[in-house]
C-alpha cells in the first residue's frame, strides 16, 4: 500500500464543521484511511493555508456540449433544442464527442469536480475521455425517439441498454452506467413499457429529464390526465436508484411520489434560469426527505461547468422559491453539491470520512474574495469559485497539483476542441 497525505490545511467534515487536520489516502484502494491527526504518508499534497473538502459531484451534465458553449443562447428550451442544438449534434462524429468530453473533463478537474453524471451519445467516446482524465462518472446514452419510426426508436433504446451493460465498470471501475431515456416528452410511453423492465433486469439506475419546463408538463396532463411523474411511475420509472434531472415544475403529489419512491432529483439552477424554465422547489423537496443533488447541465445552456457557481445559484434561487432567506442555507447547498449528488448517483464519495472514496479538492484560501474567514462553509456557498481550487484528487490519484492538470494536456485539449467545434458549425450550416 502506498499512501497520499494532504498536509497543513483545514478539513471540511461531513457535519459541515471545519477543523485543522490532514487526510490520509490509500492510493491503491482509492479510499480515505483517516482524517484529522494521521500518520505520515508516502507522498504529500500541500494544503497549507487551504481547505480540504470532498470533491464536487456534478450530478447531471452533458460533457461534450462544451463544444457548443456560446453557440446558441437566449432562447427557450424547446426552440433552442430543435432549431439549434439537435441540428448541430446531428453532424457530430465520435471524435468530436471525445474532444468535447475531454474539454468538459478538463474544465471539471480545474474546478474541483471529481465525479459526474453524463447523458449523451457516442458514449464510448465519452468514456475514453473520462478514463484518460481520471474522473469518476455515471454515463448513459440519451434516448430520443422524436421523429423516429418504431424500428428506429427501438434501435435507440437498444443502444441505451447496450451502453448500460457494456460500459459499466470501465476505467478500472470508475465508470458506472444508467439507462437514460431523454425525457417524458421525447420518448414514447409504449417504448418505456418495453424497455424499462429490461433496464431493471440489467440492474442499472434510470435517469431522465422530467418537469423541466411547463411545456413538458402541460402535454402530459392534457393527453393523459395525470401529472408527469404519475405518468412516469405508471411506466415503471421512479425506482429507489433512479434520479430525475431538473424537477422544476413539481406539485405536492409529485414531491410525495419522489419521497416515497426514494428517487433523487438533480437541481440545475443556472440552466433553468438561462432558459427561463423556472425555479425548482428545492426546500420543499428537502423537507419531504427527497435526496437532492446539484448539476450544471451542459455548457451550452449554463455556460460553464463550475459546480461552485451552481451551488451558489441553488442557495440563491432556493430562497426566492421559498420566499424565505433561511431556505437552502449555505451548509445545505454545499451538502447537495457533495454528499447529496454522490448519494443521487450511488457513489460512495462526497464526504471526507474513513472508508469513503478518496475524491478530494483542496481550495486555496489566500485571496481577497475569501478574506476574512468568519465562516468557511459560507465562503464555499457564496464566495468561492472553481478558480480557487489548488489540487484535485480522484480515486486516490492526483489529477491536478498546484493548478496544473496532470492527466490531460490542457493546451492540446483546448486546441482540438476549438478546431472540431469550428468544423462542426461549418458542417451544420
């Protein structure tokens, strides 16, 4: 066994208290051995003057959409997807997806994110990028059947199942999978009835966009006479390992359904605000006992993958939604972006504790915007950014040391992504 020790810093404990201490990691097992007063490690990571915290967990994103950052803005979700995003995604090739995913992975590492959930297509290309970057991920093929006949729809669903079966356990176990129908309005109910049981047989979670906009709620209510999550449950969704993205427009009945089923929700406040989708009732979800995580969504609708920005937004809009300044407080927001997101994804991470996965971020506190340090949890929620991250560790491996990413050639990744994005735009015209 070889060990890695963060030294000289303060440590964020699972109960959101902060104390001076070190963290000792078993590098081979990728697990935390001890926190606090620990034996000397074989290798050290200097955290002097910094805060050692769990790596952030981005529980819903589309990494390769980093290629589309700034490509189409200031439009509502449906027209943005149909007029801009889906057409250019139609010309993307696997190498484009790999390059975009690598760019998203690079951005994630630089901002202290150690684990994520990715829904996209050409998933093996995404897995290649994740494996090289050294991140932890749950991945899946986003199944969309809009405009497809039944045979084409079945092929897309089968690909989703194939990806879930074949990619699970990739990257030395850092990659897990899920079955990912895109949304309740972009896949057919009959297809769900056929393929959800197959996903259950494959023993993988199901992840789906749900209740993101009013336009995703009204058609289901009008056509089926029930709320979207009632409709989802009738088609076999909402299991205890499942999780939905957004959940912006949920009523009390649906919140109760989620709580009773143990289904998680991933809150994506920046994307919801930019697309004018609405504000999710996060405090109501938490009060009902629903596990809530944080996601950035894709960089095309955010436009960055900085989870610190996202948890700040979550705290701010959570207060507006509840009309209560005490709602979604600082500790809650930080908890959603770490332990909450990890729990939603089924990862044994998100906490600095013995036996947990060694997914760690170290923040540099030596900056004007983090001074004075009355309350470091408050700073994490309201003042810190990804640019403050000094080191990033995943599964016991150092991915970034002193702001230098070690697993990816940052310049090469940026250059290739920029070239491929430009070429894709030309093809889409």
